[in-house]
């Protein structure tokens, strides 16, 4: 891009998504307005094949509220200077070639998406952003050496009292599920709040943040757009190296819509009071070392439409009643209920139960 934007002192929002065939992000940032009080608060350059590294000093754009540089080829680390963007609310850097650690973030930040990069190291114990509502760190790995986020889930993450969506899938996180997850109050019905999207509209008539959330739920990838994305409350810790059991305390998060703990090394029983998670629509505990009986309280989950307990070591009978009977009666094959227990000592399959042939 050859145009120089330095003198556009009234520029408040700039969208060039998919409009540039290439470019250098360092050079582009240098061309942005350098006025004494620049009103630029939205910058979106996603999908432009931009290269280069983010500059550490970006003082001339310190009024930014939304920065979206996703789907480019930006390399290097996330600069420490990012914390100086004290008005920043949403930071989207997914699908680039970023390396290194996550630095201290602006205290104003509520949405962080750095998925699909080459970031590594321990998860931050202090993000520096106490009002984070969305954290997406999934699929950060280097293809050849398989480096990725590792270490335990910091217990301090439970101090993020506004957190409603946490995605750490497909990393190398180990250790047990912290019991302090019960302190994620924004994931409970008592404290659940909607994000007021009025601040987007006050910036511009056009609501940005399309595809802010892309997640695997109910065995399919779902994209949540703009305002609708803020209805989702979920935790995805799948495809890691987590051990230990599922703490009973997690069932206190009764505002959760999606809970995915699949493809770990979890053992023990499913909490008997799992039925207390009244809002849940999708549960995936598959591909772990879980055992024992399937709790009868699962049938109390009236919104449940996807359940995957496959590749585990459960015994006994598959629960009946309430929601399970509704799922069977409506359409067993079309409804996404996956309980593959045939090789683990359970005599009945879901198909047999739906036909009333219980032995």
C-alpha cells in the first residue's frame, strides 16, 4: 500500500479486510495517522497476507479499541508494548506465525484470540487484563518440533471474574484441573451477564468482530458472529495432557453451554452431580481413562443435545429418563448423542434402548 495516512487526523475506523495482496505490517503501522489526538479506534487488516513484525512502539495509535490482524503471515513475538494500548478491548492475532510468549496485556482488554500461531511456553499466571471475557489460545504449535503451551493451568486464571469463554485446546497443558475453576463466577447463572455491544455501535454503525469465536461444539465447528458470540459460555481443554479426575466443583458452573475435556488422560468418575449444570448443551468427556457408572443425573440436563463418552471405561447401565428419553424418542440417529461403550462392559447400546430392547 503506497498511500500515506499520517495526515488523516479525523480517521476513526479503518477496515481493509482482504483488500491488500501483501504488505509489511511494520511499514503499515508507521503510515497511520500521527496527529496530536488521533481518534483511530478500529483497525482491521485481516486476511491480507501481511508479513513483518509488530512494532514495539505504537504510541500514535494508543486510542485503539479494536485491533484485528488475523489471517496474515505476521511473525516475531507479540510486543511488550502492546500493554501500552490502554484503550484496547479486543485483540485478534489468530492464524499468523507469531512465536514466543504472551506478554502482559492491556488492563482494558476483554477479548483475546491468538489461536493458530507458534506461541509456546507456560501459560501466563497473570494476563494483566482482569476483565477478560474471552481467551482463545488453541492450536499453538510448531509442526516439526511440536512445541506449544505447556505446564499447568494457572490457579490464578480463576481470578478472571468476567471470563465466560476459555479455549486452551490442542496444546501440551498438563497437571490436573484446578478446583479453583469454581471461582469463574461469570460462568454461573447467578452472575452470568451479557456483554453490552452498545460500545461497538457507539464507535461506528458497523459492528465488527465477525467470527470472533470459532469452536468445536456438538462435533462440528461453529462460528459465532458479533453480538451472538457473547451468548456463549464454555470451556474447551481438549487435546492436552491433563491428568487426575474431574473435580466435583466444576458442576457449580451451571451457566456453561459447552464443556469439552476430551482427549486427555483424566481418570475416575464423572461427578454424580453433573446434572446441576442446567445450561449445558454439549458435553464431551471422550478419549480419557474415565470409569465407573454413568451418573443418572445426566438425564436431568434438559438442554443437552450432544454427549460424547466414547473410548472410556464405563460400566453398568446407560441412564434413562427425562432428556435421554426425549432424545431417543425424537430421532436417535439425527440427534448427536455419542456414547460408544460397546467394548467397555456395558450391555446396552443407545440403539437398543431407543427400541425398548433392554436386556
